[in-house]
């Protein structure tokens, strides 16, 4: 007698049989593949949503300037963004959905200029 790795029931059959039923076999492999395939997607999606939430919280007026250290302390990760926009001066704003940020260095202090997406940015 062997035990099914999916449901734990004892079963009999051929020596090379590993599951008690086709349902248990499908269920076992579905769960394994689901955990593997979505891991990177879930991580990136979670980071994007967190970045958006943080940018929204600090940018209530549509435009704001915040020290980089403050955003990073709240869990902001500038490596994750959805798109970018380049202005006439050549500055590149990175966006997390409709909230954008621009890294600046003013008087030795690293800051982010936070903006909200505008129609002219299309």
C-alpha cells in the first residue's frame, strides 16, 4: 500500500502509480505549477501597488517634493515602475500607474519630485 501525495489516501495498483486518481494527480500538479509561475508576477505586482500607494499618500496636491530617504523608509522601491515620460528638458519621470517621480539632487540632498499624470504627458 502506498499513500497519495495529494490527498494522503492509501491506494493499490501498478508499482509506478503515484496518485490514487486522475483528480489527485491534476490537483497536485496544479498547485505546484501555480506556486512556481506566479511567484515573480506576484512580487512585481505587489511592489508596483505599494509604490503607487506611497506616491499617492505623499502627493495630495498633484505635485510635491519629498526626500528620497523618507520614501525609501516607507518601503518605496524605485526599481519598479510601469512607464516613463520625458519632458522638454530631457528629465525622465518614472511612473507607477498615474503617479510619477523624478530623482533630483538639490544642495547635496537626494529628493523626488512627485507628480500626477496629466493629459499633455501622453
